[in-house]
């Protein structure tokens, strides 16, 4: 399993310490949640903070943009060390064009869908993208309860990917823990985001290792 711990659950007064902690773990990526207070009812942090994280991170960065119309910010993500850039289906008027812009920057393009968004809406974009990010909570906050319907959405996404012979990976984000991770894997998830489950545990490095081994 590919593991992308979310820095949103880190101690923001000790970001260097927590970034170095993730460097020393078996994490594959560091998940970076950008929130604009418009698309979601919360504001997380901006590029001065992600640049500071990037200065210390030895893991590639997995950007999740919870921004209404993210196009003006794609370059800054690239400059901040983004490997993956995921934008929300619900936040992009010209999604096909946004995905193309991400690829021009030589980043991997992801499309995120909210819990209410039907997987079938990805049919015309699935061949173009590297990642489908399935939200298993409503975006905006860490520490929420996992929505059980997610398993079905992961299976439907897997079917869509196979049907179109797409290379996209499936990432699940929100309320992920060691109880739902094995079931998500069975349903077809390739990559798991975990914030509070990792950072609120006694030993985050060990928790990441356990998630990786599901
Ligand atoms: C929620 C964010 C998530 C969040 C996950 O809007 O997209 O990445 O950090 O946090 P947990 O794992 O605590 O649900
Ligand atoms: Zn996220």
C-alpha cells in the first residue's frame, strides 16, 4: 500500500520536526491539504508554509487542492515541490484543461471527488489522469468519521479504470485507520491518506509501517 500521511494533523509549531519524522518513516509521500475557505469551510495554510515543508521533506509531496478554481495556483504548487497535484471535480469549470496544465508542469494529475459525487462522472477524464482521490469524509477538516459507502465507490472506480485501460491509481482520504484500510485495499485502493490516525498515535512511525503493511 502506498501511504501518504497528511501534514494537516501535524503540530504546526513544530513542522520541521514532524516533516523530519515523516522522512524517517516508511511513508511514500507527504499529503499537503490546501484549503481556501471558499470551496471548503476552512483555511489550512498557503505557499510560504508549503515551501518551508518542502525545504525539509525528503519524501515527494502529494498536493490536495481544496480550492475553488485552482488554476492560478498550479505553478506555485510545482514551485513548492509537488509531485502529485489533485484538484476537485466540483471546483473546476474546465477540468480537462486544468488536468492538461498540471501535466505541462510535469506533475502527476489527480482528480478528487466529494462523497456525494458519482464515480461515473469521471468517465470522460479517467484516461487523462494519474490518480483518483476519493474523499471518504466531507473535505475541510481532519479527524472526521469515515463514510462507509466509500468501499463501493472504490470498487466502482476500479471498474472504470479497468474498462478504460487507464493507469490511474486510487487514493482514499479521510478517516482512514487500521480497521478500514484492509477493506479499502480489497476494494481496490492503491494509496491511503491518514492524518489524525498517524499523528495522534503513540508512535507515528510504527503506525505508518502498520498501514503500509495492510
Ligand atoms: C480533509 C483532508 C484530509 C485530512 C485527513 O479535508 O483532505 O487529507 O487531512 O485527515 P484524517 O486522516 O484525520 O481524516
Ligand atoms: Zn486531503
